[in-house]
């Protein structure tokens, strides 16, 4: 039996993970990437001597990444060096400072010191979500392409844990009545580009995952992860073609027959996997999309006395979320994420220097914001808040390199609908049969989506699980076709 040919469009972590698993199973796999480098938003960006992760610098649930390498018959630690963060974050809310630790004893001590009334509630939260994690994670390892997904025993076992109809903030409020703690244990909605007041309640497992498994930094940045994945993929016989954008799809009898490249070349395959929006398929009029972000990449000629990961909460998070998601306006006080990875990895900048990434959620391009006129005032506000809340000097004299991405830049560089960083919103009504990836597969029976916009979600571990689900489905389909009647 001849090896089936699989074309993967996009060399982001979802496409690379699918490629690693498929080559390990013996398929002939080629990846076509429009950019001149792999990784997508998990790639690196260099400004002079300063090296940045374009997207997040840390990740959780390293066992899922380790499992991927094992499936490809490799030891992850032969390719990557992981540095645990301890604490995971430092959180600022008004005059309160809280650190989130992956160590249970440290975390309980932190609760006793700052929120003594809630130590028991924290333990109860972790116990309940440990059970929820066991039931829900297996659902992410299956594709949602037909009714059989909802008939499987694992779905019915997980159903009570889904707490359908309840939003995340209400679910967390069962344990924490303090407004700050509600923010703390829903902050992982930053992986979704959504408000905790609208996110499904089962996403409380994201908070559990970080507090239980911890968060990690890959030496060199998260881009080192995709570089390691690409290396294994090629070692196993896979091929990567850079600067080969796909511009058109050719369909026949409900199946995708081939993809046309920008240079006119036509690539035929038995199966197709898209790591990102296929050409001319999106945006969809009735679909709601996540927020975007403004991201500053700063190279400084000094080192900052800051934790690697810091979150500065506004005084009224609900009001800020309402501005972003309901009013589609810039909030009076933004939510600010700071990543200072130089404290973990000095190789990112010259000696005595550092790199700083500042991420601020903003409405996507459906909002009527004139960024050219709004940006100077917005930037000044963000920098002043950072100075005030962290008690820092003005950073301007220390900036040696600077790059900024606004929503329009995200849309242009990565073909994201409306510059929405996390694609379609992961609401109850846009999952299952209504999910973007499911609707796409119904249109092309032999084509699948992976990555941030596909099932089950947008954080790195879930992207890897989504790729695993797609590979399982392709392998099952191929085995059915190969089995004689």
C-alpha cells in the first residue's frame, strides 16, 4: 500500500505537531509556510541584538509536549531545556500583591499571608478542578465532526463537569467572593481573548493547570519549542517549504483536491491540514471573534527588578471587560501583561540589557477605533500606569530598540480575521457543530483545521491536543479506506 500524501499549510505549533505525529505513523508529509520562518506567532523576532517571542514566553502542562515527542520516538529533553517559573506570576490589584505558586505549600502560605479566609476555598477549588480536568481533557483529544462525538461514554462522563449555561466568573465565585480573587482565578481567559463574564465555566481548568502543573520557559523562548518540533519532523522524513503561501483551494465532490501556491504551483494530496484560516474562507459574518492586542517589544539598556511574568489588573476589571467586549471601545484603565524573560534567560539581550514585552488587550478591528490618532495617547497611558504601579522610572531613556504591533498589524502579518488574536470566541454556541473547524471539515471532507482557531482552544497545550485529535481522525479514515470489504 502506497503512503498517503498529506499537505499541511502553516508551520505553527499545530501544523508542526500534526506533522510530527503523522511522519511517526509513516505518512508522507509536507508543510508549506507563507513566511520565511516557522512558528507563526510562536516564532522569534529580532531587533538588533534583542530577541523576542512574538507571542507568549511561557506555557503550562509540559507533559503534553513531552507526550508529543514520545509519539515521535524522541526525548523532549534532548531538544529543549525547560526552566520552571516560581512563582508563575506576580499579580497587582490596587494595593494588593499576590504571587501564584505551582507548589501547594507555597500557595497555601501565600493565601494565609494575604487572604487567610480563603485558604480552604483555594484547596476546594483545586480539588474540584482536578476532577474536572480528568473528565474534560479527554474530550479535547477527539474531533467534533459528527454526532458520534456526543454519543461516546467519555462525553457523558464529562457532561456534569461542563456545567453548561454557567459562565466562568460565576463558577469561580462559588469559591471566592473577593473581587480580586475572582480575577486571579479567571485570568487565564487571556489565552482565549474573552471575558470571564462570558467564558464557559469549564475553562476554570486553565487556572488549575497553571497552579498544579506550573508554568515553564523554554531556554531561548517559546520559539525554541517550534524549532525543536521542526527538527524532529524533518528527522522523520517531513519536508518544510518556506515562503510558499497558498492562495486558492480546488474542490471536487465535497473533497479538497489541491491547493494552489502563489507561484502558480498546484499541490495535490490525500489529506490537508490548515494551521490557521484557509484563504478566502474567513471572516464569517455571523461569527463572533475574540479581542486583539497592542504589543510593545522593547530592548532596554538596563535590567529591570521585575518578576518574569506580571499582570497589572485595572481597579474595575468588569468595567474594562465590558469596554472590550460589549462597547468595543478602549477601556478607561487597561489590563496590562508584562513579560520580562531576561531574568530567566540573559542570552536574549546583550550583557546588562534586557527585553520587555508589554501586551494590552484591545477590541478587534470590528471596533471603530482610528489607531493612527488613538495610539499616541493610549501608549502614554499604558507607560504611565506601568511606572505608577511598579514604581519604575520613565523607561523612555533606556529604550534601545522598539517595535509595536496593533490589531491591523496582526491582521496583515497573520491573516487573522479583524486582527482577532485568538480567532473565534470559544463560547458554548460556537463550539461543537458550530465550531469553525467543524464547519470547515463539513465543507471539505478531507481537510482539517488545527491551531489557535481550531478545536479545542488557543493555548499551546490545547493546540497540541487539537493536532492529536486531527491526526487520529486522519489515521482512522485512512485505515477504513484501506480495509477490504
